[in-house]
C-alpha cells in the first residue's frame, strides 16, 4: 500500500517538532530539513514521506502565493515571500525552478522577538543604539542576522520614542508599535527595490532605518548617506568578519571612488557585529556567538587609511571599548557553558 503524502502544514508541523530551522521541499526528492545545522531527511513515526513530484509540490506552492508572485514563479523566476500558518507562526520562503521541477525552502520565524539579553548579544550594542550612523549585522546565510536585527528594533521600540522604518524582502518579524512608531515595508509589495524604498524613507521623517540587506552599490551608497545625515541605519551584509565587512563595502565601488568611500565609511560607521551559530550543550538548539567591532577613533583611522588588515589586532586589544574577536567570543561562550567546544 503506498505511503500517503503529508500536507504542507503537516510537513511544517513535523519540521518544527524536530526543531528544524529550514524545511526543503524539492521535486524528485523526499522532504529534507536543516536540523542543528545539518541537512537530513524529514522523518515521521508513521512512515517515510514519499518522493515529491513536481505537480504535487507546485499545487502546494500556488496556494501560498498571491497573483503577482504566482505569475513571476510561472515565468521561471525565483520568488521571495512570507506567509503565516495558524498555530505554527510565520515562515520566510524562496520558491524556485530547477532541473527536476520546482522547489521551495521555508524558514520558521518565531512568533515573538527575542530580547538582546536572551540572545546573549554584546552589551555594547545598547550603547551603539543611542548613536546615529551605520550599525551592521553580518554573517553567513542562516547565522541569525534577521533575529538580531529584530531584537535591535524591539529594544528601540521599548526604550525610545522614534519613527522606525524597516525595508525588508520579505517582512519577517512583525513588530507592534510600542513606544515607537514602526513602519514596515516589503520590497516587491510596497516598493520596487531597496534603493527606491531607501530613497523614499529619507523623506518619511525616520529616526531609524532598517535595511534588510545591502545588496548593491546604490543601496550601500544611500545607506551611507542616510547614516551621515543624522539617522541610525541598521543593515545586514553577508560577510564573515568585521574586517571583511569594511573591505566588502569599499570594494563595491569603482577604483576612483574608493578613497572617498573609505573616508565616508570611517565617519558613518558606528559598529559591526559578525555572528555565527554554534550548538548548545543540551543539543536541542544553536546559539549565536558575536564578533564585535566598535568604531573608535583608532578603528576609524584604519578604515580611512585602508589598513583593514590591522583591524583584527585592534579587536583583540579593544575589550575596554566592548570589542572582541570571534575566537575570543567563542572561548567565552564555551567557558560559560553556552555552546559546546
């Protein structure tokens, strides 16, 4: 007797029960999940899930998308979107076509935003949030950058009285305005691009602007301008260290602009937090570990002069300013028992 395929909601429930961060559904494959950072076949007590065929999976995906997203998907393009499932929460999704048919990766977004202290985020972050300028959260894909950015927004929401504009693709954590007015805009649904939305945000009387991702030259240029003109700009970037973050931003620009951009970045930057996830001793989750750069006068000088190779040494000796390298952060997390060696 053939195995009965589970519905999408049942697959999502099963993935959450197994504490998966991501559910991968792909035509021609059995459902897979990323659990504790490792890709494994999703399993149930009843029986293994059968291989998904293209038509069945496409039928699941069509129900999740609006008309514009469905049209884009049927034209063979990738589609980013978010959706909610009652009693399960919100999910960020990317649907795409591949050699064997369609596929989708869905990441669970917690219903509540964790506080900075729950994340064991560096205490210096609350000091940096009182300044204006560019504060970057970086790390590889799946390292928890969105969660950290959401925690930063929630801290401001409960401790300050400001207008916070978030530009996201798609909207992940949904924030309820508390002491702040929070305006959340989704790229694609509410604006054509990050650059367009960021340009418009400067005319929307913001105090804080969150840019979900610095993807291209124009967005980076506008973010630097916003940071220079008296706003706190929070943004994410896919880099693995604080020093690499500085190089990544400068390298986006043409050679004749690099010296000017280094000066601009040295003035605008207030800090960089680079993070990675490590398993907890209990084996039932992962916790973020943070490398932290604070833009002290010495750091600003190194950025301005293009001496990014020396930033690592400055991090190692900058504990008095709240700085730490990833190696130092990992050692401290191991010593306190928060992560395994």
